[in-house]
């Protein structure tokens, strides 16, 4: 059996193209499993996984928990609110106390970039990064690539525009790495204030015109404005952002060819996307949610073999 080249999933930057294809191929098999009448397999029956979330999450946390239960793993959920973290306990002490209960794998979301990397150097359990600050969100990028494969057949040669708040998005960076490793072209689009300086050094195109981006791409991956991470105002108002960078179904229908519309969620309806665009035939947003369970099953299964 093929194996991953890494013990932890900390970011797409650490993966090879073979790793990515192995995860996506395994996810395709698990997608068949979760569409059967009996959706569980005993693959991780003797494994205990702790979901350690120091930031709020709905989709990612539910998706990981469902993936773990579909694989028959024992699941422990930890939330920073109401925990000893509030009493001053350190991250390492918190996790070591969880591991002392014989936990085999940690799925962690943290507001500090690099937190999963710090942890992986200090504990024996496998670590899965479920999002670290504005750094990376590897499983989201993997499920996005899987969804593009599902819809268009392949990622190689496709043009993907990532539109929105690039500066504060961990999804953007992971997607750039993941798409480029598979041979896709990437463009980022947004207001000047929300595009990181020197991002063109990653080999991406940069645009500040949403219509130009939509006309160029095969896939538009639209990101929300991450107000919770913004310490200053990066644009005058949400209304103005929507006027210049919001995408409507009318805009999509006016393009000279069909494109695929994606969004990692949650959607700020009426800001980055109108409801008729989010719910249109262009959109594969709910497919992304379904594919997320299969991809996370694949990641957990493959790491458990290491």
C-alpha cells in the first residue's frame, strides 16, 4: 500500500504531488462508502482521535467528527471555552493531558499560525491542522481540489481565481500551494488592501477587477471577508465591497462560457455572493461540504498507517 511522506498534516506546503494524489484517490473510495446505505467502515476501530478546537468552527469540526465516526474511531471533543485554558493552562500542557488518556491523533484548530507545527515537534501523536490563524487550512484545499476533479475531471491546466479577502485567509494560501502542485494556474483578486504584498512571488496572477477574474477563470473560489481577524478598516463599508467585488448570478450568466463557483463557507450572503449566485447551477458549494467528509476520512486513514 502507498503511504504518505509525512506523519502529520500540517500544511499543503509539506506535501508532495504524490501525497496529494494519494489523498484524493483514497477520498474517492471513501466517497463511495459514505453514499452506501451503511456508511461506516471499521478502518480506525482501535484509534482514538481528539478534536481540539481553540477557535469557533461549525463545518470543519462537524466534518472531522463525522469522518472519524464513519471510520469507527473513538472521538473526544475539546473546546477552549469552558476548559482549563481559561485558567492559564498552556497549549502543550492541555494536549499532553489529553494524550495521557491514550489519544492517538489530534485534530487542532488554533488562532496562532504555526501552533500545529509547534505541537507536532513535542508529542508522539499524529497532528492534523484544521486551520492555524491566517496560515494554512490543508484539508479545505484538498477538498476544493477534489471538488474540482469531480466537476471538471482534472485540476491540471485549469484556471482558478481566488476572490476576496486573501490577506486574512488560510484557505487562500493552502489552495495556492495545492493547485500549483497539481498544474493549475492561479489568480488572486480583491481590493489592494486585502492582497498581501509580494504575493506574485508565489507565481500567481494578481487582479483588482472581479469581472476580469471571472472572464479569465474556469473556477471561481470566493472567500468571505474575515472581519473577526481585521484590526483596522481595509475598505469603507461592506456595501461598497459588495458593489465592487460581490458576485451575482447575472454576472455569471453574462460570461461567454460556464464557470464553476466555489466557497469554503460560511457565506456572507449579499456581500461576496448574492443568494441567487450561491444557489445557482454554477455553484458546487454543497458538493464541497459532502466531499469534505470523504477527504478528511482519507487524511485520517492514511495518517493512522504512519
